[in-house]
């Protein structure tokens, strides 16, 4: 049969780029004192932008994990099977230190270096970043019991991905998960009904059902249960020191909207052996630092998704023609693309600022402890909340092609809501801001001091900060209007960072639209007079 048409005006595959060639990211990396990490970051960026890595991500999502509760003889095994490329993704992440490696790395700004790599590699495939985050976040909680940290931390931080159910001491590296929420309470973990009974050998036996367990194939979990002294934190390995399977029974895997490559499970503790982490009755304070670390990764994950969406949209518009001109040269599309880039860079700036605050806080800077505590809650609420709308607009830039699975954009769209739900949905994160301010009122002044570093540089930012100060002193209906207050805090935080450190074109667009209110309800409603060309250029993929 003769061909009926010649295919033209098609966009080349979005591969062969350096995903780390991101000016906002690289500037923040050097500003934090982690410039030493740029060569490895660029190496990871080239892999992230390759067709090979893209195929790993695609196949891991098209072939999701499968739960095997029993072997063919009827023996309980509780195994989760993954596509081989899931393991390639995990192996790469662990080898580059995206997991717990920064806790053992003595180089300056190790957490900032790790954040930059997390942001870049997450653009390949977001699902496997869940166990990477859990492993990273487990360490500070485990340090509440030094003996456990001494036992497990070297293996959690090891650059070796060693999949399979074996006794921890026999493995080259470990992965950690987290299991807190239950059917009756969800985010209200104080209503948990799982019980923990002390035994003479110092361990506990746990019984109960967990509604969501992140990464059930992990080597160990941190979990919450009701001990005689109250709600407490425990560490449960999948395989006990004697080589026997712990009584952690996988009931089913969740059928989720997105995050398909990653397994999330309901589990049953049937007399599972656990070790107390911290003190009895101090479960929430013990695990809260793990939660804070995961919230930072939620922010970085949202920023990573926005960067991917913006660069894919710019790539498509650069190569696609319609109505006699390239899409990227048409005024309305330029407005949309620039708006997406502005949102993306604002998210990147605040995510990397929180990573820098983590480095400083761990070094003993009390002011940074305060900025980080409040900034994490604020950013977790707002940046993660912006992700789904950003993904939808980026998808639409590809038209019908973006709605087709082969483009990769539907996966980005389905993934986007997760980080706004994970570790506390919108209301939980917003109300946590109020709790942080009430528990440590000095954090408000520390946060405002951060904003004041940009004072006088932009009148629109100055006006937004002045209005924010008024909001913070008005205690009427405070809980009812918490979302509006936290949004104002987040926008002022992002604006101050962009004014101080960002591209002048991006900062101008952000202040005009997000702070001065010259913006509509949708992306692509930036005011006239902005340098959209300079903004779009910053998200144009760079050939590796």
C-alpha cells in the first residue's frame, strides 16, 4: 500500500539534554556552599535527560509492582516484585547519595548537594523517590536511640542498593520505610489503635493494622503504636537478627491515582517484633523530624515536577508550528510558557533555600532552625498545592499530544497531587504553620527577618511583606483564614528569594503577578511589559 501522507511538524523526543543545566538550581547550589557537587550533579543530569533513563521510568510505571503473599506451596512470603528498571532507578539514586548518605558526609552543605541531585533525578521518575526519601528521613529519628543508630545508620547511608529480604547485617545497604496512618484516623495519628507490648528482652510485640505503609519492600520501618506509656515510635525490621521473617503481613497494595511504580500497602502487625525509638509516650516528637525531612522532599518533588513540566512545554513549543509560526514565537503561548517558568523557578528557589537551612540548622545555627521550621510548613502547603495546576497547564501546551500516554505528560499530571497529600494534606500543613508559630513565637520574627533581607529592592515585595505583617497581628478568625495567611507567607518567601538571587526578568514577573496582583486565575495571564523571552530561555533544554 502506498503511503498516504508524509509525517512533518513533529517534535523530537525530549531526550539528550542535561537536566541539571538549570540556572536557578546551580546558583542555589553554589550559594549554599555545595559547588563541589556540581560535576556529579551534571553527570546525573545528563543521565536524567537521556532516553535510557526515560525508558527506565516509563517501563517501571507501565509494569507496576505485584504483591506475592504466598509461594506456590502456600507458605507466607509477603514479597513485592518490581520491574527490573525499578531497580535501575533505585540503584542510581542510592549510588549518587540521594538516600541517607548526607548524614555521613563530612563535606560542607551535603544536604544541599543531595537536594539538588534529588530534584534532578526526580524528573526521571517520581515513584521510586518515595523509599529514597524515607531512608533519608529515618536517620534523625533513629538517632533518638543511639544504639539503633549505631547499628543501622552505616547501612542506611551506604552507597549500595541491595534488594531482597535478608537479615540487615548481611546486606551491603538498607532502605527504610514509614508506617503511621490507620483507617480510623489518617493524619490524626494520636488515634492509632496498634498496640505494643514490652518483652523482657527489651523488644516489643506490635499488633494492629496500618492503612498506608510507604515502600513495604523496605528493610525496616518506623511506625507508631500505643505502648503502656502512650503513643510511641518503633523500628521494625522485615527480617529479624536470627534470620526469621518478622510478622509484618502485607494485605494488599493500593491502587493509586499515580505513583504507579511505587508500592504502597496495607499491612498487619501480627506480633511483629519492634525496638523502641526514643521514649515511651514520645512517639510524635520522635518521628516529627522524619516528617520534617519528608516535607522538604515533598517541596523538592513538587519543584522537580514543575521543572519537568516547564521544560517539556518549552521543548514542544520550540519545535512545533501552528498558524504559520512556531508556537514559542506566538504571544499568547509565550505568556503561558513564561508563567510556567516563573512558578517553577519560585518553587526551586524555596526548595533549595530550605535545604540550605537544613545544613545550617544541623551545624547549630538557631536562627536557621527557626526559619526552617516555619518555612517547611509554609512551603509544603503552597508549593505542593501549585503542582497539579502547573502540570495540567504544561500538559495542555502539548495539546492532544500531551493527553496521550506516550508523551509522558499524563504520568506527570497524575503524580502531581501526591506531594500535597503525603505527610499531611493542605489543611494539615497549613495548620502546622500555626502550631509552629504558637510553639515558638520567635520563629515569626526569624521568618520576617529572612524576608527583610530583600527590603527596599522591590516596592511590590515591600508592600506584600507589610501586608503580611498586618495579617500576622490579626488574630480574628485565624484558623478559618489559615490558608490565606500561609499563602501570603509563601509568596513573600518566594518573592524575597527571587528578588535577592533570581533572574531579574523572573523576579519582575513574579512580583508583578503574584505579589502586585496583576494576574488572572489561570496560567498565561502575566501582565504586558515583561521580558518573556529571557524567562523562557531559562527553561529551554540544554543539549548534553
